[in-house]
């Protein structure tokens, strides 16, 4: 935890100075140590809500890369990174909120720390949590604080669920707007909607743990859904947890004018086949027609005008296929539109799919097919770039008998539609949904795949702990590895969250 070690050294240096006059001259008037929490909020939002990731698209078999062999595409990754720096920034906002008596910022901080903690535990398994958060909040930099124990993943989730409930219960719509809010313009009700909807996401991620009495997943889920007055949820795309972009330098779409995005990213063939099989018009806004189709004057709205690359196939095969004009590039808007679509931390469509799955699992009452169709509709409306498809096109798509939920395949259909809706957005959520449910199948038959178990190509289930952890907190990280993974710290080890 390098940021804690750095702060510890600074604190020690100040403690060695016993002269009041000397300490006075050590204060830099140009480097303020206090700030209004609204200034911190804007920075935190830009980090948390910017979820757009080509690596996630490559790993989820939506994209293929042709410039070089991508570790994300071929499952060759090893170590991840922790979010300590992001969390420390949130804690700073909370401290300033307490200092200025602007408590809504403090409770928003509980949401953001929970969000970053979930990112960490989904990637690794057990992580430092309780001692880490306590040391940050208390500005404690002793040797114990800089080497926090790793909490069990079960306890991490329990703590996060409790913190999210406190955040929702404590935010107050007192008529005083949250300044510096880039997402909802200070609307506290919409923040509560996002926090409660995100809580349902966290609860659904625990679907393999419904027998755990301490977590009490089904009851917690029901408590939120059955009490919309106390726990409001997102009601439409206008409530999306979305970071908008503007045609202003520094605020443009992350891949705007990116040369690699213009030339190297193509649709994965399994993704193209999925959309073609469903007659899904989102294909027209996710990719471009192949050069061969364009030469043949096929319409952009002709499903036969699209083709993909073999995600698990070796690079030379895909380069050859691309050169033959048989591959659909990612849609031009991702590189040429400075605004494009906003970046989602979580959207209304995802909430509807979560509710549909909850009905199918028997967690709540309701019409699963209605929730499911609402999710698809919201995704179509969100992605309808420049009104590429009409209201009639959307109605025709939704009216297909094969699209409706079927007995025995309902969860597969729900997760598949959620997967389609998360194209180039919501970070790694589609990949984590696959790890939880197995849907849709991520193709690994090609010779490009790096990761194997007993000689068989395999999708990784996690990231290895960062080397910094072994350097700075060796005993605790090794204890965490020993108790979780008999085979050691490797990408194929199965964390508690994914164990039936």
C-alpha cells in the first residue's frame, strides 16, 4: 500500500519537528490541505463512472484486436491492481464533508468506497477491507495499519451491503443541491435510486450464496424491491448512472480520434452470429458492414453485411481474414464522435434484467418477461445512435416469439440480453456475469488462447494479487492465498464468490 507508506513518512517527518515556528514555515500556502467536498466529488465521479474498456470487450468475446496478440483477448493476463488510491480520495471527501457539515457527501462516499471495494474483491477474492478502511478514516499510519489483514470475501460483501444500506437510508433530500455533481446535477433522489439499484446488483452477484443466513440475500433483495418509498429504484434511462461526454478537450469520449480504434478493433464472430441469430438491430450501431458487403452495395441494415473475426483464433488468421475484407470493424462512432454515448456505472436496462432474474429465481414476485422486455427496450433506446433503427424496428424485434422467455432457458436468455446491452460499456460486468452464470459461452477453441488448465484452453476466473502486496504486506497476502487457493495464487483459482 504505497500511498499509506508515503503518508506515514510525511507524518513521521512532521512529528520530529518540535518547534512551533518551524512547523509554521513548513506550511505551503499554495498547497491547501482542506477543500470543499464538492471538488473531490467531481474527480471521484470521473474515475468511477468512466467504465468504457476495450479489454473488457475483448475478454467478453465482443471484440477482436488485430494489431498484436492481446492478453485480454487470448486470456493471458496475470496480475491486477488494487483501488487504494481511489478509495483514499473518497475518504478524503468524507473527511471534508464532516469538517464542513455537508453530510450528503459523506454518505455518497460510502457508496463510492463500496463500489471500489466490489471491483477489488471481484477481481481477486479476499482483500484488505476492515483494517484498511479504519486506518484511512483515522489517519493511522503505524506498522499495523500499513499491513492490514485480508478479510474473507464473505465478510467483505457483508460489510459492503451494510454500508450501501446506510448510504441510502442516510442521504437526505433537504433542498440543498450537491455541488460538483457531474452525474445527477445534485439530485439526491436519483443518487438513492442508483445506490439501491447497485445494491441489487451486488445481491444478485451472490446468487450462488442464497443459503448463507448471515448475508440473507433474498430477504435483503425483497426489502429493497418491496419498499419503493424508502428504497426507490431507477425508473428509466433518464436515471442511468451515466457520465456524459462533451466536445471539449479533456471531456471527450475516451476513444475519440484514437488511431488504434480506427484501424485495429473488429467485432468477434461469435458476437456477430449471436446478434444475427436474434435479428438484433444493435448490430448496426455496434459495428460497420464488411468491406466486401460495402463493395456489393448491401445496406447497412442488412444482417448479411456483417462478419466477425475469430476471437480465440491466432493473430495471423484474423489478419488474413481482415485483409480479405470479411470482418466488421467497430462502429465509426467509437473513434470519430467526440460525444458518442455516455459511460455507464449502471443503467436502467441492467436493473430490469436483475429484477427479471430475481423473479425467475423466486426471490420476488412479478412478471419476469415484462422486466426482461423492459430491459431490452431500454438497451435498444440507449444504443440507438442517430436513430439508426425506428420505433417500428424496435417493436418488430421485441415481438419475435423466440425472444420471449422460455421455461428452462429463462436465466440464459436474461443474461444473454444483459451481455448484449453491455457492449463497450459498464466495464467488466458482462465478464463477471459470465463467471457467475456461464452465459453466454465464451469461445476458447482457437490456438491463440494462452491460458490452459491441464492442457485445455480455459477462461480465467480471477487476477493474481499485485506484486506490491507481496512486497509491502507479504504475510497477510500469503495467508489469504493459503486459505483460499490450495493451488496457489493463479488466474484459474476459484474464489468463494464463484463456489456453489
